[in-house]
C-alpha cells in the first residue's frame, strides 16, 4: 500500500509543482530523499543563515526507511556554552511560495530516526516544528504552535498559544495535576504566550513535566490510547494534521507508526499584530548550545490536504472529525 500511494503521490506532486500558485494548500508535496538532492516535487530546501551554519545535511544510503536514500541532518557546537539567544540548527523548510494559509487544515508526514547516542540530558532539543510567519512589524519571539521535542531522552509534543489565565496552578518546579478537561501549561504572560504539554512517550515521568505547573481549560486533549514511540525504537513515521486557531477553533491530530496518538482542540497558535497569513513546517535538529554533535535521519516527507495521502489509512481517516 505504501509503495502504491507513494508512486501516485509522486506523479501528482510533480504535476502540481509545475503549475503551483503561491500559498496554494492543494499543492501535494513528496520527497523520499533517494536521488542525492531535494526532489522538485517536494518543495523543500536547506535554509542558509548563521544558526544553520552549525548544521550539515547529507543525502546518504546507509540508513534508510524506504527506497534508496534518506536525509541525515547534524548539528555541531558553534555557540558558547552559556550564550544567550544562540541556537544550533540544521532544519529543512518548505519553500515560501508553497506555504499554507494559517487557518487551513493540512496534513504532513515525516519519518525520523534518532542516531546513536540519543541525548539524555535536560536540554532544549526540537526535531520538528510548525510556525506562523512573523512579519517585520511583529514584536516578540514566537515559539512554534506545535513542536516535537526531546528532553531527558524522552519524546514529547507541545502546543503554543496566546496567554490566558490559568484555572489552577502549582509553585514553580512542581508539575500541575489537571482535571480531565484541562491541560498542563507553562505560562509566560510577559511574552503573551503559554505552552501546553499535549502528549509524551511511555517512559515519561512526573517530574519531566515540572515546567508545566498550571492548568488551562483553553486546550482540550483526547487521548487515543497510544503513547508516542520511544526515541530509540527505530524509525518513527509521523502523520500530523495542523489547523491553528488562536480564537479557540484550533485542531491538531497526531499519528505515529500508523497509530492514532492524540487529538488536540481549542486555542492553538498566535494572533498578535504583525504576524503573517501563513503557517509553515520545518524539520531537523534544533537545540540550545551543545557540546557534541547530534544527528537525526529523515525519510518519506509528504504533504497534502487529504489525510489519506499522508496517513495511507482510509478507515482511520474516516474517523477524524
């Protein structure tokens, strides 16, 4: 089934890329990283800036999920260990002309494999993130509205949105205990943001969530009975739908290795003045300053407005509302 829909998707993607209009969510994208460069039908590129110079990308054939190749992304130390505002990245982005409107539902698929050793420290590690465009008149540094993260060797996901007062809270450093219709959050009123802890892997321990010491009723989570896979479990194939909605209409679906993980609804993303009209996706290692190299492998990127094109499971897609 994977080979069949991938082949059909490739043909559609090649046609779409030739006739695409800017910011069209109907453009289907796919890249299996098999041919030593970014495929025209994938719409991806390596963003070159100062932070990205800490990173490298390699189209290699030794570690793959499907096909002949996969992409290896690596960051190496480039910042002073305690430097403020310095990060190390090796991220791949969608081309600007292919970005999707902020209020549009869109599906993304990407498979990731952690290279050994998996970092085990309490540090900022991000493996994929979804953001809103930031215009020149916007004030502030806006975190991704959805991010797949690693901390203490454990995989988890967060949702960011505008600040709202908490329903309840604990002292700093003590994890919140939230009711079933509430979500643990980290409040940052000084930046008009709050970050929600929305899903974790099965090795997660209570104190891993110490940052999230308040409870919010602005974001609801439906647990679909599956945790995120463990980082050292091999290839993890994510299929994720995003539809930001800072007004409370947001909707995110997360699948991993074909299993339905969680549904997030409510207040998702930012609505501050000066922000752009589009959302965009980027993947690759991103961290605060580190002391050694960190590598990840990626394979089988795809993007579509249709769940079936990305997840490849018509029955599961039919259940999503």
